[in-house]
C-alpha cells in the first residue's frame, strides 16, 4: 500500500490540518467503532470513551425507572456495564451523594443467571403458592443474600466505624447457610440449588434469634414457611442498611440483573421465572427503601410476551430503549473520535470530517448517514457492525478513505448477516422465521396483504407440517404480526412506512401495504419497490440492426407525417401515464418513482427515435410503437398483480397504462406487437 511513504511526504503542514494525505491515512488506519457486545467493548473496545448517554441510561441512573427494555443489540448491556463502571453511579442518596468506587459509593452488583441457575429457578416450586409467587421468593432470597454479602464488606470500607450488631448478624447468617463466598461476576451457579433447598425446608436463622423455621409457622404450608423465613432475612438486611445510614449517606446499592435471555425459553416456567423476577424487584423497592435499587435489563420480546395479573403495576417502571438516526449519527461520531484520537493533529472529528471526508458524502444518491442507518435496524450493535464493515472493506481495497464502492460492497454482506442474525435472535420464539424468507425473495420489496396471502397459501401446508406447534400463528394475520414485530416488515401509514420492533402500534386489520425493511433487501434480491420489467430501448435498435423489421423490404421508403404522428402519440401516452402516476396518492412514493423511471425511459426512447428521423436515419416506427404498446400491456398487468394500484376503475395507474397500450396498438394498425421491449 505504501501508506508509510505517503504519510512521510505529507507530514507537516502549517495550517489547519486537512484530512487527506498523512491525516487521512492515519485516521483510516485507526478508525474503529468498537466491539459489538458490551461485555468485550468495556474491556478492549470503546464503551468507556465512546459511550453515549441516552434517555434510558439517565432514567436508570436517576432511579426513575427499574425496567430497561429493548431489543437484542439495543444497548441494554452497555447501560448495565456503564453503571458497573466507576464514576457512573453517582446519585440516589439524598445526602452526600457519593461517587462510585470511592468511600461513599453505594456499589453495584451484577447478577447474570447461568444455565444451572436458570434451570433451578424454573423448577422451583413451593406447596401452597402459585408458580409466579414461588419464583419471586427465590429471587427475593437471591437479592437478600447479595445485599447481605455487600453489607458485610461495605460496613467497614465505606462507613469506617464499629460494626453494628445487625451487620454481625448478617455475617453469621451467611456463614451458617454457607453463603459467604461471593461468586465471580455475581453468577449464581450451582449454589442456588442449596439456597432453594433451604427455602423449601429450613434455613438456619439463629443469627436472627430463631432456632428453627418450624417455630415461625408451626402448622403452615411449605410456601407459608418459606415466605416467613424470607421476611426474617429481609428484615435483617433492612435493619443493617438502616443502622449504617446507607440511604442518606451515599448512593443506593444497585442490583443489576442482565442476560436473562440466556436462560429463557418460550415455555410457561420460563415466563414464570421472569414474572417472579419482576415481583421480587418490586418487593425489594419496598423492603429496602432508598438503600437498594434493582435494575432489570430485559429483551422486549420476552417482556412483551408476559401475561400476569399485576402487569399493569409495572408500566410506570418501564423505559424502552429507542434509537433515532440523529442519535446513531452522534454515537458513530463519538466512537470515531475516540478511536482516531490524535491522528487528526488535535482537531475534532466533527460531522463534516466523518461524513464527507472519511466517508463519501453520498451513497446511491443519499447522504451517507441516511443510507447507512436506514439500512440497519435502529440499534447500536447493527450500526457498529455496518460502520466497521465499511471501514474494513476500504482497508482491504487499500483505499485511503472509505469510498462509495466500499459502502455498496459492504451493504450486501451486511444484509446477509442481518438475515441470519434475525433468525438466531428469534429462534426460540419464532423458529419458523427463516422459512418465511422465500415469500419475499427476488421480487419487489413492497407487497400487499392480498398478494402475500396468495404466496402464503402455497407455502402454508409445508410450514404447518414442519412447525405443528405454531400452526395457529402461520395464517396471514399471524405471519404479518410476527414479521412486523421482529422488524422485518413495515406497514404504510399515510405517506410514511412504519417499521416494527420498537413498541409501535401493531398492524391494524385495515392496513394492507407492507414493505420489507431496507436492511434485508439486498440479501433477498428485493431491491426495487415492485417487480416491474425494465424497459430496454436497445432491444428495438438491435432488431432494426438485424434487419428483422417491418420495413425491411422498403429501404428507399421516405418518412411522412404518420411516422412523426405515431411517435408523438407515444410521447402523449407517456406523459398521460406520468401525470396519472403523479396523482396516484394511493401508491407509495417509491412505487411511483419506479413507474416514473420506466415510463420516462419509454419517453426518452421515443424522443430519440424522433431525432433519428429528423437526421434521415432509418426507424421502424410501427414496430417501435407496437413494442411500446406490448411493454405497456405487460407493465399494466404487473402493476395490477401487485395489488398496490388502489384507485378504483379507470382512474387507476395500471388501468391508464392498459388504455394507452390499446390506443397505441390501434393507431399503429396492429392487433399485437413484439414483446421484446418488455
């Protein structure tokens, strides 16, 4: 590449550094947008320097919200990791809100259930209690034990005074129940099995002045005894918080529960496990007051699948992560600035430098950020993947900057990734997803309810045979709802297309026009709005050149008014269709643009034929007109087959095109013409 040589030749300038030369190469060499997962991004990525505080992060930090809900890759774990980092968790206590990591820190503990813990919680039952309630007890016990472990170390480290009796009692309780060890990373592991057994039988409660659990509820059920034991433990933890004055001295202890999807399945006991977690977190807020806060990071598809009586009580605790194009642009700039650093000679990497110098200003006629972020799902992971792929493609081509061709090449690869990733993301909830892709392959990306229903009708027997447990979801309504919910399809609402996957209003029964998300179009081969055959002017010229024309036997024929009039008729027909398309508000703008592009090609070809006549070049005008008429007939049939031409009767664009085709055929004096132009 000889980059080093170019770098030396342009190293010193006395003015404000421009990107190109030394700086462009150095910046591109170092340009990097970070890791795709927060767990690695926090250690060897850009989560520290390139973290963008969002509304969801601020809501979690302030304590206004307890449930952080978002799709896979939307940044839930990034918020979680950031809160675990020193310096992020600074608020919560009313007095002396100390800084995290210092002597006034409230602290943060991460709980990420592994397979063993998830299996134990799913199987946990207590006689006399419903499944959700029983599972809430084991989560409450997990919270209490984590808080007790924290307090036994925290009392001396943060408060530096004589340990109160309540903390000593917690220390004895942990030792008597073999709960002293702090598991690496806050994972529960196999120890939860012992904890569950203790709740189901008897915990050692001598530290709190109780000899045996049976003394608490002598004639009670298994569930009643477990609940009473747990209340005693929670009271001991709450008393220790109060004796230390934690609520007023510093920020609260944060218990962060993340990665629950690793142990979730679309079964009743898994949903009960999550509902139990929600109930336990709500209970903890009352049991420990301002001394402790639970933050739960849940995938939106898991949370939205839950049905339980107290679900309405959590609405005020929810915050859903939503990303807009401006927010993703700022995320990209922040991370690019953090990675490039001093390669810009001390200058900031602003929007202009990033999107007009490092990246090309436009791609396929669109501003580059718009092109990129409309072709990825609105979440940081996808944006980071796409941006890094563009950069890597440019580096592979030994380019000094990212060029338009690099972005276009990366688009196809990224689209392939996302089709596969969507299948993996919803493999548990919608295992049939990949089998729906052929319904949208190698056709237009716009589809009506009726056309999709026809396609599905052919595939339905196979789908129901392969996925009998999901047969009820494999009718047209179920398929549309599923594809919208996962973000694969959008629905046309007014003049806009709304894509699902972020808590939008579900598809309504009267809505009938759907669009494949731009993220998936390249890999599906669905890159035009509708499957219209392209008009090829060169076909007529090739027929003329080969001698296979209507006037081949009359080479000396001179052209008169009829030939010019016929070409004028083609021009009038084209303009009539274009005006009709412009008024067709029932059609989406991209569909109108596609029709306009093809009809404009016909118009340009007719104008070119007139020019050739004026220069005394030979043109088989009748054949030309009949070819246009045949193309219009095909175009009309294709447009009407899509079901998108929603206007009624002869006012529809498809009907207008068909009328013009018949008129041209009649004027040319032929019942049928060549179909080559179609």
